[in-house]
C-alpha cells in the first residue's frame, strides 16, 4: 500500500510518500510560499537528486497538483500513476475533545474539525485546505486525519483542568490539550522496543525539544500530563515562545506599554523565549556558538532554558512517583549534547548516570547516553511523526477494506 502523508500550513505544504510494505519513504518534499508567483517546490525521490522549481502556485489545490505531477513524472517519479496512491494521511494540530484517535475523513469529521477552528486558528483551517485540495485532485481516494492532541486524551481531569471557573471549560472547552502527540507516542513506543521492555511497565518522560518544545509524562504507555496547554504557548521556554509566566503579566504589560491583545499575543509567541533573553537568535546552535565566545546573554538564555526543562522532568517524576526512562527527541533534543548533559548532570538524585562519552558523540539514530549502571535509562531517539501518520492511515484503511 502507498500512503501520501501531508502536513498543510497556511502558505506551505510538506509531504512524504510511503511504501508501507517496508515502511520506507520513497519521495519527499515541500511547497513554500503558496499564494505567490514565486512559490518554491522542492522534491526528492529516494536515491535521486533534489528538484527545485520556482513557479506561480496560488492555492493548495495547485500545490497538490504539482506534487502529484512529480510523483508520477516519467524521469523523476516513483509511481506509475496517481491511482497507485491508496490513501492520504493528514496531520491535524487540534482535535479538541472530539478525537482521541485517528479517523477516516467523512463529512461529519470535516464539520467537527471546522468547529474546532477557534482552538487552532492558525493551523486547523490550513489543514482543511489540504484535505479539500486532495479531494479536488484525487476524488474518491481515502483520507485519514491524525491529531497532535489525540495521544494526550488519556490525561485525567486532575491534569487537564485549569483552576479557573469550571463554566469556562463547560462552555468554551478551556482545558489543557497538549501537542506533539504523534512525536511523544512514537518515541515512547520506540524506547520500549529498544529497551526490550513492555511499554505498559515503564514510567517515562519524553522531551520533544525543538523550536517548539514540550515534555510528556507517560505512565504505563499513556500520557498522564504534558507541558503544552490549551495552546502551544504554555510550558517550557522555547525558541520564540515564553512558556509559563505569571498570567498577571499580560494585563500589566498591556497597560504599561499600551499594547493590543494581538500585540501581546505576538510578543509571547514570536518575540519571547531564547530570542528575547539572548537578544540574538531562537536557534540553539547560534546560542551555543555565542556562549563559546563569551556572550553573557546567550549563556543566560541557555541556563534558563535548561533549568525550566529540568524542572518539568522533576515535576513529572514526582507525578508518576518515579522515572525509568528519559527520552530526548526533535532538533535540539537530538543534536545538543550540551543541553542533554546539563540536564542529566542535575538529575543524579534519581540515580541517573550520564555516559559522557556516549552523549558527546556526533552520531545519528537511536542511542543510549546513560551508563549501564544508571537507574534511569536516557535515550536519544529521532522522532518520526510522519511514520506515525502513515501507520495510522494504513491501519484504518486496511480495517475499512476488511468490512
């Protein structure tokens, strides 16, 4: 079975083509600057050269059409015809309380995703454009939606409710939802497999640390708490997001600086975090380079970032009454040995022993960075959210075909 995985943004579209016989990616790419006459399409078949085109791509339907043309291209394609695509899987950021698992797209599902637009105004409408574009270009093909929030629907009310008037939850669904669910799900399952232990027997904290960052407490295979909240702004300090702050700061700063609601929202989401404290960059690589050169602001930003991450790991260890496995994933988690080392050296009270040599090696792929004697196993696992989407799509389509 061939599965096309799509992640549609408001002006972009990322894709991967999977052959599910061996779960291999056969082609991938992205379309950027959709809506402009200088849109950029990049496409790379496995084993072939990357192709880059600059063209007028004014909306998502046209973007999908361009992608499909390349997938069946006589010279660069990986399929003989579009009919060989058995299904399309979509990433959807917000499923609210409506979706606790992936589902096949139908009119009821589309209506519910649209109802959730208010909870993810920058993301869900763009995802719906991707679904509509596939319908236009591939009428009749099965589509599946996989939600970032679904994995966290196992959280108990103790974790997901906020201590504010309960009527706000009942009327407006104000609660913690969590994000990066497909990533946390993938690396937790992968960690259990690497350790040769049942996932249900483990107490695990998974740290998805990229420009956006979140931690999840996974108890016996289920998400029981996660750092991002109703929106991706809550939780850890991030590249440009503030993470946790005193909520009274918002009206105070709005009054002092005469900011509008949109302006303060932009400040907290786009002009805070590493960028704000370092005054330099939201990129951890640039922060670390500046630290090496003696930049005090970069050092302050790094130390705040590490401290807040370590606090969450400690809090989730307390919430689960113990910790067996700590996992680092995503861009910073996978590549910053400096951050991983700083975190782990301050968790020795848990019986965690870092293997300094293993942590410092510049290698890719799954690996352990704790010693054999460590009571907490520390793993670095590259995330693969697209594979989760492809697997869920395959399983749902196969199940539907059996009926």
